[in-house]
């Protein structure tokens, strides 16, 4: 019932076609509100380190059908899968990974892409589809935080829960320890040696615009987390550091509530450079409501000036962090353009 017939034609999706025609059963699908791109990339990196032939694709930016004719039956495929790609699938991968789940995509934030889920329950169902079609011989690797939510899901597959990994890694923050733990669980199912796993985790540098270290300059480290488009993602970023932070935030409105983020900002951030956008007044109001110092909040109409002022505010041992908690539309085309501009500005600092 997931295929629509019009005349003699059947309307389907690239991901459904991929599952039908993929020559290998070694398919790993990764989803989650955040961390799916990093986890999928790390899984691929571990398999490559162990000398496996790996294909990485999906939501990460490589079309499902772009490499399907090159895959051999012994190869491994790692797919990053968004909720929109999952909502109408009729096959699940042999190994499914579910990194985490928070409120997201409940209203359109991109004027060029109206995709959104009408309710949180609809969003959850779309995500859980990654395991819905699994058999007893398949595996679901899932964050232990979701154990209660999965209680009545009636899945056929074997469920493996993960927490945090203590393997040495270049990735900052507790959330990345969870991503590593998920990838390690996949690697163990793929029978990868522990030495290869540890080597791969230690050498993995993470993805661009995900808490990416851009540079260190005069004792200040600059991090690019332009991919963080929700308050929850920025809270995660802020909790990744113990040093005082100069935060660049604000932008387009996704209907988010900034109360919890404001509390974390008050605890960890010494100066807030807000980028103009529809959500920015809401974030500023949330900060002022809990008595965040008014003179430590400045709104900027362009990113280069915000970066310059952030540099002036930062002292040795502190962090300058772009993690906006908002969508980028308005001032930027997308989070990538915002990230590119931030990196370019930081590289120009003297």
C-alpha cells in the first residue's frame, strides 16, 4: 500500500528502489534527529579502516542510485536516512541505527522546501520505520534513552542499546561519545577487530559544520557548528565545553522554544552575538527574561562584524562558537553557506 499506481506506472521512491535492487544484504541504515551524519560517516570510516569495500550515501548528500550499479554482493553500504526518506519505505536495512530523538521538523523552516511532519507522533513513526520492516535476523542499534519509548513498538529485530563510548576520540562532547558507541556496536556486528575499531575512532575527524574546530588563534579556539539549527543541538554543543564561551546564535524561526537554551547560555556563555532573523527577538527575550546581562547581548546584521566582535570579546583559553539554534534562511541560503562564511571570516582573523 506504499506504492501508488497511476495507469500502468508505479510511483515509488529512490530509497525503496535502492533496497529492491541493491546487490548486497550488508546494508546499514542510520537515522536520528541529530548525529546520523556523523555516525554514518564513522561507521563507514571504521569499515574502510578494516579494509572493507564501503559505499556511503543517502541524506549525507550522495544519491541512493548514484553508485548502485557498482556495488558487489560482498560490499557494505552505509545510508544516512532522514525521516522524510523513511516515512514511506517498505523495506528496512539489515542493521538499523537510531541515534536519538527530539522535537524537530514540525513546521517548514526552508521557504524552498515545505517538508515537515504535522505531529511529533508522525515524526516518531517516520523515524521508527527504519526498523519497522526488519526480520528476526536483523538488528536495531538504539540509544538507551529511547528504551521507554520503544516499549510498545513490537519490532521483530534484535535490539542492542548503546550509551557512551570511552574510546579516545577527536570529537568533543558527550553526544559524540554516544555517536561513537553506536558506530562501535555496528562494527562489532560486522565482526571488525577491536584494534581496527579503536584506530578508526581515534583518526576520525568528524564532519564539516558539526562542532568543527576551525582554528586556534592566540589561545582562543573557534568552532563551527552551523549544522545546529535547533535549541537542543546548541545545548548539546554548549555542554561539550567547560571553558567560557562567546556564542554566535539566532536566525530564522522554526517555531522553537528557547527557554531551556537560555538557561544553559546563562550558565556557560559570557557574551552572545545574535545574528538578525525572525527567531532572534524570541531568543533575546528568553535571555532577558532570566536576567542575562543586557550589555552582553548584541544583535548583528552581518556575520563578518559578529565574528570580529566575538574575537574582541574572547580571552586566552576561551571558545568562540557558531551554534545558532536557528535555521539560516534570510541572511544565508542554508546552513552550509553560513558555515562557509564563518570559516572564511575566522581564517582571515589576525
